[in-house]
C-alpha cells in the first residue's frame, strides 16, 4: 500500500475511494447499527453481509427516487 501512495495517481485514487466508499461503511455502522456479524462461517457471513448491503441499497434507492404526483 505504501508504494501505491507514493505516486500522485495513487494518492488521487485513494482519495476518491475515501470519499465514495468509506462513508457508506460509516453509515452502515452508525445509522444501521451493524457492527459485527451474528453468524459464523464464511458462507453465512457472506449471506449476512449481502442482506446488509441489500438493505442499504433499498434505503438509498427510496431516497433517490423522485416522488410520484
């Protein structure tokens, strides 16, 4: 990671990630209250994470959808 941040392009890419992806994780943790997985095992954890992401996407779609009428 350190060698990627040495270049100007690498720093720009990391800054872009910081402003697009990281806030979503913060919202999932603070607003949605998801701080740890309830299940054990990689397959179950993946399923649980998919549900969390689905909930976030539905919430986001509802907010971005223009009101009808």
